């Protein structure tokens, strides 16, 4: 099995806030991440696809195709946006990295399989800061 990865960068704002809680409880649990006026991050997203190289091209997936999928389906929707307010696939959801990465997976996994039928999305890694990141391998892992 070969694992091919592509790293992308985007900027976005969000707020961690549970509308069922008081302001005090949100501040207690989420601290400055519950700031009424939002806060932002310079995110890095690493998309890893697995598969065997195609005998004709030698590719698991054409990296130009993978780049275009990530740009069209994710980056164009989230870059320089407010995740809570501007991003259709995050509407009504907690804008934590854990929830965000699952939603990205739900969009990219079927698109990758359609573009490269023998390839599968293996892992997403989302850096919120240089020291804080989440990994996701799909629901079945």
C-alpha cells in the first residue's frame, strides 16, 4: 500500500460556543475560544490517500486532481471565512477541529473515490496551531 499526501493552508475564524449554556459556562469551558468577536487560525490540512499505483500512470492519485478537489470542495469554502457563519457544511455544528475534520472527510472521501476509483482517503490531519492538531481516519477505523 502506498500513501500519498498533499498539504494545504488556509485562514479561518471560529468561535467555540454551546448555545445551550450560559456565557459564564461557555467562558469556563472554552476560555478565550468563546470570544464573542471570534478568533482566527492559520490552519494546515494534510490529506493522505492510499492505494496501489496505477499500472499506466504510476500514480495512486494524480496530485493535480487531488489538489483541485481540495481547493474546489474545501478551501474555496473555508479560506478567509468564519466557520460558524460562512461555511455551509458547518452550519448548526460546533466549530471544533474535531467536528470540522469529520465534515471535511465526509466531503472529500466520496470525491476522491470517484476521481480515482482504486484510491481511498486514508487520513486527514488538521493543524489549528503548530502545536495543536487532530487526525481522522474515517468512521470505520
